[in-house]
């Protein structure tokens, strides 16, 4: 990994910055990074492993000599630059929704379906930041019994909507504490001391695109095209980490102890589940951590073949930047770079 | 109602104060109130319909001449004073969990099971503040098709844990904004810019008592002893109003338009549901309102006989004080005062 040339498109965004943080921790000698962003951010310098790197404007020639291009920007920008990067010989790992459901694009969570990188044709997508923790938990459990249905309600932090939404939460909170007027900016509803069930745009079905992503992407990653999934996706006034209250139904009953054991053995998952010591995960526990945390594991009182779980994950790390780096590692290990 | 003598036990608490607010709006001439609280709060004065009333310490003789005693305090204090109030000839309307599941105590949401006040023996309980909005929505829908299962995940504000938890949210938020250290006080986990799945204590099943209340109380109010219900109850950094993401399954398919019509006709429910105009309820919409708000009504993508809904309600009003006053009105209308 440390010998590769990596382009980071969206280097000054919330996910881009976390990508650089993780590179520094995992690869302290890596400095062959090209930091790319919009014209607005070009010229800034960012320190990577002790070397000051200048942020450049993304252009058609930005990808010459690049092995892996990590892209975390809007779908429009992804759609413009991903094909250019592929033509230049790079493998693109894309954080957006632009390519996820295309049949030629693997959608990968390495611990769940790492071998799907084998059939990439230049672009690999990473899932939405609330889908990833859900499949990280569903995958080991389905080894115990086939999945019948997943119902998931989310509690999603503002960093999922980017750095500007984090600033908006701070501003609104201060205004509300001071009883001052405020206006919503990048977020569609009041976020200070409020929650709202509206992430991404609405579909004709009444679901939001964010909810539909959880449905479609879970099926694609789990190779289970007809798995019944439903979700309500809700924004909460938290900076980092998404939570999911998941109700998972199986073909046969699955005991809590078997579930706990399967989850404890899953790489990238930490079980934090002891009601007697009041141990359960929250966003404050997960922020800055690599692992998906899971707790509140119990038999579903409304279904003898069901389990209820509470899943928490740093949306910028496993939900985005870390998962991308793990895909890059998978490409190296499987010798699937171009 | 304006001729009755009403005792308010817990008059200085979050619910007690909302009780007085609603009395002033609905009964601007009522001033025959006895305001009761712990010794710590005794001596304070509270203005009710223009008359300054002194808060007294609750004692064994506090209920002489009282027609209705509204109690919103801890279960221990309820258990001590409710029987005393009944002996003194009052009907007790209790906001706590002390008596709710007793077979001799009606558990009442007037729009759903108002006639249950008929069989009271002195004490009537009001449901937990997250159960009430759920049954207010489930009741009109079950007129369309029998209920098969309810899965509910909540987003509950801190006022459900009392006035001290509201202060704690403010204090912690200010500390976090200033990057200062803080400690949790009345709440069991960090609430500033955080959420946690822990309301009331844990049961051996892994469910919390709050979640079990939603299960048991929904069944009792709906007269449906074996209805499968499951819930995850989560505290969020919001001052007032609880939200519920509800997945309701029916014996037969129920269309979204039929559901919307049934909910629109339900007294005490307001449908706020237009994705095209980005209309859906949030805690900021519900706080201070009497009605339960419902939106995001859609077919459940994981179950052809299911609907998914988003329910928001002021937990201090319909979740507590307003529901109590409506029970008192029901007692008067049905001539069931002692």
C-alpha cells in the first residue's frame, strides 16, 4: 500500500479528512498522495505523515500515474471524474451513490463480500454509511440461519451530510441556547435539539432515497436480491456516528448467546452488550473507532424467530473512509489493481 | 370541570407545570386547585388563572375535599398517596407506572378506550408517554384491518425524564460546545450531542422497562392481550416531544390513502404528510400542541400487509398532562366521579 500513488478527490471534506487520518495511522510512511478538491479549496495545504501537501483542483489530467483514486464528492462530480480516472489506469473507489447499483460495479464491505472486488471493471463503490454497519451485523448472523426480513430504523449523525452540516448543528444549537432566530442552511429541517425523518430526496413510494439505498444496497452486498428490507432513516443532532435499531427475522430461531458468539467472532465488529453493567454502545463510544459496535441483543418479543439489536458505527470511518482503505487493501492482496 | 376541586401532586415538575398551563387554556375560570409537591418545593407560588397559589407539602390530609387528584411523581410517592387520596373520596389520575398494569385500574387514552373509565375503583392510570401516540395511531388503523404485529423504535426527548434532565441537556451541550469536561447526572449516559438506548431499568429479557411498558400498555389499552409488539426506546437530545418510527402489520393489506383518511378522521390526530412539499412532523412541530402528528405514511417495502409511519407527540401534553385532563373530562361526562 505504501508504494501506491493514491488520489483523494474531496480531500478537504469530512470523509476526505478522515481518509487522511486513517492513512497516517495505518501507513505512517505513505506520502505519495495527490489531494484533490474543488477550485474553492485548491491551494490549502494538508499535512500527511509529516509532509505538507498542497490541495489541487481536480482536472482531467489529475489522475495520470495514479493507482487508486478515492472519490468522496457529489454524484455529479463522481460521474464526471471516475471514468477519466479509470481511463488513466486507476482503480476508482467511490464513496457516493452514483455507481453503487450498476451491475458492472461491485459494492463492497470487505469483511462481508471482499471477493466481489475480483470482478471490478475499474470502479468499486462503497455502500451508504448506514448500510455498512447493518450488513456487518447481518452477515455473521445469517451463518446461523437464513435471513427472512430486516426492519431498520436509523439515528444518523450530521457528518453524514458533510462538514457544512456539522457547522450548521453547532450554529443552530448556539442560537437556540441563546433564544435567537436561525435558518436552516444545508439541512432540510431544524437539527438543533430536533430530529427529522428526511435524508436525501423523496421517492414516489413515500420512502426516501436514503431508505431505498439501505434496501437495495443490503440486498446487493448480501447477494440476496429479494430479501425483504424496510427502513426509516432519521437525522439526529449528533456530530459523528450512525445508530441502527435493527429487527432481524430468521428462518429458524437464533439464540441470543449464539448471536453474541457469531458477532464476537466477526472481524470488524465489537460486541458491547451487558445490561447488568449498563454496557451498550452510543455514538460517543463509536466516534473515532474502526469497529462496528453492537449491543442490546435480545429475542424479539414480537417474533420467536427474530432478534433485536442496536448497532453503532463511525459513519466517517467504517461507514466511508476506512471501508475504502480496506477495499484498497483487498485489491492489493488479491492483485486486482490495474 | 371548573367547579371541581383538583389536587396536583408534583405541581412543580415538568408535567405538573404543563397540567397547569392546559388548565389555564381550557378552563380560564378554574382556580380551585391545590398544588402539592415535596417539602423541597413547598412555599413556592405559582400563578393559576391570575390567582397566586402556594405550593404545599403533600401530606396525608392533603386530599380532604378533593374531587380529582392528578399525580405525577415517582412510583414510590404515588404508591403512598394514591390510596390516601382514594380514601379521602378523590378519583386519582396517575401519570406513573405504579398502577398501570393492575387489573382493577383502567389505563386510558380517552379517544381510544374512554369507556374504560366506567370500571374504575378510585385509580385510573395514564399510559407511558411513548405508548399514547402509538395507540392513538394504531386504533383508527385497526378499524381498517385487524392488527397482526407492531414494531416501534422511539426517539424520546429528555423531558420524559423530568425537568432535571432538561437542565442536564442544556448544561452538557454548553460544556461540549466549550470543550469542557462534564458528568452525567440524572441521565444514565451522555445526552449532549449523543443518543442512548436506555430508558428506565433493564429486565432479564434484555428489554428495558420502558420498552416493556410499550408492549404491555399497548395491549391493555387496545384490549388485545396477545398482540405481538416489540420496541427499542432511545433517548435523543431534544427537550420536548417523542417520536416513534412504527411498522404496523395487518391481517389484510391497508392502502396508504385509506390509512390517511382513517387517521385524518381520528380526534386528536393531525396528518402532516406530504413528501412533495417536504411536510412531515418533527419534535419542533409537536411541542406545545395537543394533537398527535403523523406523517411518512407508506406501504412497508418488506411486508405487503404492512404500513410504516412516523408519529410525533408532545410527551408532556398528550403524553401526560393533556391525557389526564381528558380523563377528568371523561369522568365528568360519564358521571363517574365519586
